[in-house]
């Protein structure tokens, strides 16, 4: 009887502690959700005034010849900062949605990765040309993936943007897309500044930047790779990085077959 009573008592105690702990979590979950909603709402609200500011600055820019040297320089500075903020606000919004959106409700489609890769390379050509960086594309024909086209495009843009951003002049950047055992692989390699081994475990964290001063100059704010990781996770894939300081970096994405 004593044994039965002990077992019964432990079951009741376990049940109550389970219920209480679940109840205690409710306000924490609500507070967390409120914070996520706040970031999403704030970034959404900031987008409109920022785009108004950007178009006003672009109009001012057309009249730059009428301005003296100093105000003309100020127009350039304000434009750079507004563009930087627009990028940051867009990234914050993406991350806030990544925390709240239900992945099962997202629409996946089957599409050709070759044309997405070709378009991405085309959009980065002017940027690469500015630094005399050679952009190469090696893509297997008719590689189809099952995923979110917009997000996978964003992934290529983040990796290509970083590869160019962190490469000195006259370097080269290569985007390679291939299929192996039904998995699709995407790699972006550069001959840039590289990442120290000690920093590699942290680069996918939000707001992590290896060299704050330099990345600020480059317009970075440390959210690109965390968005890239979220996109890859969303597709059930993996993202890895290999890097050597002053030699270059390669990001490799593996996407499993689906659908
Ligand atoms: P950022 O906006 O600062 O580029 P990311 O999240 O995209 O933010 O990258 C995080 C950090 O990882 C960067 O600040 C940079 O130090 C490092 N990094 C990312 N890609 C590269 C690359 N291709 N070569 C060298 N360093 C890189």
C-alpha cells in the first residue's frame, strides 16, 4: 500500500508540476510573440518613410550641379545611409517573419535553378566590374529544385554580395550549381580576405560581424548569413563554409530532393 501511495503521490506531483510549468510559460511565450510582432511592425512601418526619403534624395541628386561642393557631398552621404537603413529594415523584416511565419503554410514550387543563377550573376556584374572582379558561372543545365523561388534567389544574392564585398580588387568570384545523388549543390567561392577559424562558428549568428569597422564601411550589418541559414533550413538543407585568411572563402549549400 505504501508503495502504491508513493507512486500515486509522485504521479500527482509530476502532473501538477507539468501543468504549472506549461502555465508559467504562457506569459513568456506571449512576451516573446509581442517582441517579434513589434520588430515586424516597426520594420514594416519604417519602409515607407525610407522609400520616400530615397526618392527625394534621388531628385536632389539630379540637381547636384546647382549645389556647392559641401551640400553635394552631404547628398551622397545621406543617400548611402538611407540605402543602408533600407537594407537593414528589409533584413529585420525577413528575420521577424522567419520567427513568426509557419513554414508549412509557405508555398513551394518546382523551378529551374539555372535561370535564377544566370539572373543573379547578371545583376552583380556592374558591382563586380567596379572592383574589376571576374564573375564566373558554372551551372549544370536543367537543374530543378522544389522550394521558394524568391527565398532561394535571396540566398544567392546574399552569398554573391558577400563574396564581392569581401574581395579586394582584381579577384574572382565563382557561382557553381550542380547535382549529385539527387541533391542540389550551390557553392559561391571567392579569392577574398577570408575568415579566421576562430570566427567561423559565429558568422551565421544575427548581427555577428568579423570586423565591425570594415563591414560598416562595406555597408554590412551582420544579418545576411543568418537569413541565408534560415532559408537553407527552411528547405531542409545544409550550409557549410570553408575559408583561409587572405586566400578566400567558399560557401556550400546542399538542398535535398523534395516533392
Ligand atoms: P554582413 O552584412 O556584415 O556582411 P553577414 O551576416 O552576411 O553580414 O556576414 C557576417 C560576417 O561574415 C561578415 O561581417 C564578414 O565578416 C564575414 N563574411 C561573410 N561572407 C564573407 C566572405 N565571402 N568573405 C569574408 N568574410 C565574409
